[in-house]
């Protein structure tokens, strides 16, 4: 019989969180996405980050991706006007070649608990998507020290904020092609922000 703690961490392995993202984390991720011309959210879960992105960037195209059918149903009920895909992230990213050069990925995917092959395919699809333009970037949170996953030298991770008012506390990271650091959005106001709560 699973205890409440075991159930919590089993859920975390599937959704990337032991609790829904707080409004503080969602806002920090939205701030890190400043400067995008379109957004793709990966691993939307229950919609905590989706809600904030839709509020902060009402005029941008927002493509939402979630693999779990039960969560997709809830997302479609709450966000009727959004483009919501019930498919793996890699599949959806490959279909979005027409998105603007400055497209941002906002991800809550649980990279540390993904099966190895699924993680490899997802990371490769993200790097391929970002590599098509120096204006593209990815926002990812993590509960652990260090960057969310290793990347080749053509890309760079940088931590933009630490959100203490989240359960558990989380860091927000931005991944860009190396050339992207020379562009305007590389100096976003969110860089270096510390949200101590």
C-alpha cells in the first residue's frame, strides 16, 4: 500500500513536481520568457504556468503541449481558445517549423525522471528547434543544483532566478544558442533576479 509520501513522489516523476507550480514560480518563468514573439509550453500539467503565460502574454500565439490525456482534457476545458496538443514534445516541436524566429519554449518537463530514450529524443528535438534561430530560447525550472540537462558547446544555460516561495524551492534557467547571447533578449530584465520571498 502506497503512503501519501510515496504517492506524492510517484506523481512527481510523471509531472515534474511534488506540488503544482506556485504563482511565484509561474511568474518567474513568464518573466524569463520576455521578448518572445510566440511561446510553446511543454509539460503543461494542470495549467498553473499556462494560466500565467496566457495572462502576461495575451497577444502571443501560445502552443500548449501535455502528454497525459486526463490533464489535456482539463486544459481544453479551461483554455478553450488555446492550441493544445496531446502528444510528445518532440512530435509537436517537429511540426512547428513555421513559428517566428524569436519563439520561446517554456518547459516544466521532468527531465531528471524521464526514461532515458524519451529524454534523449526530447532534448534532441529541443536543441534542433532552438538551433534553427539565434533568437529562440527555452525556460526550464529545476529543484536540483546545476543546469537541467547537459548541452553541447553551441548552447548556453544561465540561471535567471531562484524562487524560494515554491514547494520545493526552484531555480529558473534559460537555454539559448550561443549566438543568442549577443542579441537584445540576452539582456532581459529578469536576468539575475532573486525571488527570496
